[in-house]
């Protein structure tokens, strides 16, 4: 009986030993050549052929270009229909606006245009009396925008007597004026045509306005100022159209000398 029990246990013992043998068989014997194993190691990352890398680069380039196209379209939409920046180059509106004031102008409802061109379409909003407006100069030889105060509406009769403005026979209260009325300033009377406006600068002694070149057609009005976002003291020439070098110098000088920035004027609204 003892012998038969030992014989019956023998196969189980061999089965266990077989398991260990199969596991140990994966361990290379001492002195075995491992170079073949090293050469057949599978790389960690995927292999990219030149064609795949070129296609990936093109896809990234297309995505980048599309993102810039969307930025450009947003810029054209905003500047063409909603908001534009302006800078005051002259003293004609002193009392309200100073040379070097930087404005954000709202075009919403007044005008829609294509940036960097003179193409624009008049919209539905109408300006009100004594509102400051921005408009294309109603002069064939002046490709620029003016900013003045609207005084006469269509159909109004406007007259200036000894510096005082009269609209339809009534004296106009003008607390925004830069200087007191000049007794030598007389003009009119004139009647404002339909779909046109009569405008004046707040600094009457230094303003080129409807007294000199007539009425502003309704189609020329492009917007109204909203807020002063920057105001820099600099030479007047720096803010004239086309003076890029002088303007860069004015900004750099203000950066080095912060006292040249009129801080109290920032965020002034209209």
C-alpha cells in the first residue's frame, strides 16, 4: 500500500516540476548570445514615414491658415460694422477733445463699410442735435474723416450773430464751447437742405467747418465717439495722416515718460 501511494503521487509531482521547467525555460542559459534578442526589440513609438510627416505638416499648416482667416473675418466684421479707433489731429474740438485723444467710435446703426476702402453703406440711425459725429469730409480733394458737433438738422435755419448760434430763431445753449462768443463772428442765416446737416467745431476760433465748406450729406456720417481709451501729449504732426514715424516716436516717448499720458482723460465717455 505504501508503495502504491508513492507511485500515485509521482505524476502530480512531475506535473509541478513540469510547470517550473516551462517557466525556467524562458531564462537564457549562461553564456548564451543575447545580440539577436536585442536586435529584434520592438520600438516604443510608432514609425513615421516621410510621406506621413509631410501630410501631418500640411494639415497643421491648413489649420493655422484657417484660424488666421477667421481672425481676419472677425476684424473686418467688427471694424466695418461696430467699432473703429480714431485719433484727434487738430484743435478744432478743444473744450471736448484734445489733440492726441484716442477714441473708439461706434458705427453701429450708422454705417457699414469695407475696411481700408471708401466703400460704405448708410444705415438706419439718425444723429441728434448737438451730438458729436464722425463723417467723411464732404470735399472732393480730402480723403479723410472729420469730427464735429452737429448743430443744424435737415430743414433748420441756422444763423450766427456776434458769435452766438441761433437755430430757427432760438439761441442755442452751448456749455461745451472752448471760448466765449466772438462778437465779430457772424454767419447766415442758411437753411439746411434735406438729408444734410450743419456742423461746427467746439473751438470756433480754430475750426474748419460748415461755415467754410457747407453742409454734410447724411450719407457721409459714419458714427459717433463712445470713449477715450488713450490720450497722449505729443507734437500735432504726429497725429496727422501718414505720419507713421512721428507717431511711433510719440508712443515710445509716452512709454518712457508716462507723464505725457493724460491719465484723467482715459475712459471719458460721450
